[in-house]
């Protein structure tokens, strides 16, 4: 299942456990908010694709900001 959202599974820094993020717009190795998706257990750790609601405040704010630009364009 390929989605545009991922969930960190908790084998990295505890602060990222169960956090759900949008993937980067260009499909790189980063979330929309800039976290690494390289699976390094000393940073964010491993992740899995998900259909759950994004709970990352930074990802949510980026999306909200982009929507506001579109409205004024």
C-alpha cells in the first residue's frame, strides 16, 4: 500500500513514536516537515505507510499555509 502518509513505529527517538506525517512532496527521503526517512534508529527510526490522520502539527501547519496561498492566488 503506497500512501502519502507514514507513521514512525517507535524504534528511534521516543519523541517520534506513533507520530504520523505527510511524505515529502517530491517523494524524497523526508517527511513534509523535514524529518528523515532513512530508518536511522538514532533519529526517527523505521516507519510504515498508513491511512491514519496526520498528527504532526508541523505537517498540518504547512498544509494549512499552502491552502491559504492558493486562496489568494
